[in-house]
């Protein structure tokens, strides 16, 4: 019997911030640049966001010795409830759409927000999904820190 194939990433986090603020942190370049990439630098001049269905986004994470570009297209934007967008990095083949990221934001009624994050696409190996999940967890720690300051 073979090991099961991992098909994506599922993460649920609770943030001590109203959902409008959490949504803004995903859709405003200066906020997105502050947390995406965790501790790595994301220069604001390397972030582009056209937050509407069909709009594109891109950014570059800069770590010593290398740059890691990411980009995609927004499929759904329902402020402040839901975002769906594609995600590709420089290693993704040109002929694929990329991973599909779905993020929902639920107001818990006590100025906290439940964020449910899903990444699907089947473009990564199980090991790559595991590494990407670790990366997202670090990004979301940085997001929690950012939300405490805005």
C-alpha cells in the first residue's frame, strides 16, 4: 500500500482583529508586504495588487542572495468575506494556472476573526505542500503581529 497523496493545505486561524481589518491586511499592498514572507523582506515597490475579479497581483520576497517572485489572478473578491486567487512562483510551469487559494473571513462577534485558508491545485509534491504549509504558518504568525499594530 502506498502513502496517501497530499492534495493541498488547510489552515484555520483566529485573529484578534475585526474581519474588515484582516481582509484589508490581505488586500492592501503595504499591509500585505508587511506579513507575506514572514520575516523575509517584501519591498513595497515590488508589490502590485489589482484586487478585483480578473485583476492580477504580484510580489517579490527578498532574502539574502535571492529573490522569490510570486504572482496570480484574483478569481473572487467579496469584501470582507472571501478571496479566491491563483498563486504561482518562478518554478511553476507557464502552462498551468497555479495553485488556487481560497480564504474566508468569519466575524466571530467579539472583534475576532476566524480565517479559513485553503490551497489546492495538485501542482506540488507532498513534501512541497508540507514546506508550503510551514511557510504559510510563519506568514500567518507575521499577520497576527501586523494586525496588532494597525
